[in-house]
């Protein structure tokens, strides 16, 4: 699938057509897989379960009618509380997703707690609620339904609140590198921005906290690959097969490069993360699948993906959500879906923690 999307070099019109076809294919594939899973769930559900969601509700209390009513009750309480708090404040409602099968909704307030729902093509895929612990600008969600101690499906438990001009953000995990990468790449910062803030203008970088301001570039950086080290293949036929490719570049902290910085292989969808940034050099780690282009000596890397300029986004534009970007609830602009799709691909391919990309 990734190779097919690289045919964008044929021109913007042909590229957009290919992307739209890819979106249709992915949406259909996801719906088919989820339908198959739902059918398996329905086989073990009590008689009378008339839909996939009925089958899930019969097996998991998070998807029951009572759970939905609890979320509605909490959302109403959160809205009332948030409306009465002085501004600026982190309380409010947030959204993350691609506008297709991934739509994450998070609402939270100090006393009313939080709610989280993931809505997709077939209904609600994940639901949780609970309390919020605040320590200054650091927030910790305490969900009723627990599993992974570091989070629950589709979101983290830990956020950092950042006020940037009129826009209020929550940074997942408090990690500023992805937030800065979102700005440096010419897209929306990968974080949480409050519901009513989506159409508000972006403030000058000078108004960001100092630690975040220090990793926002005044202009895109471009560099050449000096050395390449290609690792062995990993994974198996049932999963994604990939290998780690580490390259050395001639830019470092003196040029604004920082550990965790995302650099794109120009002309492709590949991107890697910087590590061991020295004053005048750094290494960049890529995870490259079979058939995907490999960074070679002399190849060009940039903090701004080349495909963004292909679609006319010559300046920073808001409203391009990534998978872990929670933006204010509101309609997506139609021309943002292409950018959202590519952002989704790039985020999946460089997501830290799992060491490999999930299949789409």
C-alpha cells in the first residue's frame, strides 16, 4: 500500500486520485475486518443480539446502554463545570482522529472527571470514564475500566496542559518532541487542543513555554545522509516485516536538531527519529518495510515532508489531525482528509513504544 501511494510524483491531480482510492480501500478493509470480528463475537452472544455493538455490549459492560447513559450524564456535568471556570483552564472537550474510522472524544473537568470514547464505522470501539488528578499543568486520568497501567485503549492517561495564546492544549504523555514535530512539519501540533479553539488563530512561538519554544524551528532544516547502517530483517510473514536503518547526518544541536526530532526522507513517505544529537551531528533511526525506499548516502532529509508542499500547504496550516492529536470538536475541511491520511500513516510508522508499524 505504501508503494502505491508513492506514485504521487505523477502530479497533484493523479496523486489526489490515488490517495482517495487508497482511502476508500482502507475504509472498506477496516469495515470488512471489524465486521468479521463482530460476526465472531455475535456467535457467542446471547440470542437476540441484533448488531455488532449488541454483541459487544453483551460481553463488555463498557458498551452497554447503561454505560452510554453514564457517559452522557458525565459529559453534561463536565460541560456545566467547564463553563463556570475562569479562563484559561484545561477543562473542556477534545477530539482526535482522521475523520473516518478513528474518532476519539475526550471531555474532562476537575470535579466531574473525564469521559473518553472512540467512535468508528460500526459504533463505539472503546469507552471509559473516571476521575482526573491535577498537579499544576500535569493531568492524570484514573479510568474506571483499567488494563494497561500506563493507559487504556487508544489514549494515554497522562497529559500536560499548555496554553498557547488563545489555544489550550493537552500534550499526551507530556512529551514535547511530538508536539514540536507537528509544528516543524507544517501541520497541527500533535497534542490536544480545546473544542472551541480550532478556528482561533495561532499565537507567536514566543508565547510557548520555554522548553517547547526551544525545539520549534524558525524554518525547515534540510540535510544530507552521510553514512548508512542497515540492520537485519525482523518480524514474520504474519506481521509487518521491517528492518532498522540508522543514518548519520551533518547537522546537530547547533542547527536546532534535538533527540526525538522527526526527519522525512524527501520524495517518500518514510520518516525517522533523531537520537544522540551532538552539536554538529546526529543519528536518525528509520524502520523500513519490505519494498519501501531505503535512505542511502547522499539522500536528502528534511523536517518538513515533501508531500505537504505537493498539496499546496506552503505555510503552516491548522486543522490537520494526526492519530494522537486531539483537536476541538468540529467538522473537518474536505481538503484536510488527504493530509490527515498521510499524517496518520507517518504517525503509525514512527509511533514509539511498539518498535514496528501495525498493518493497515
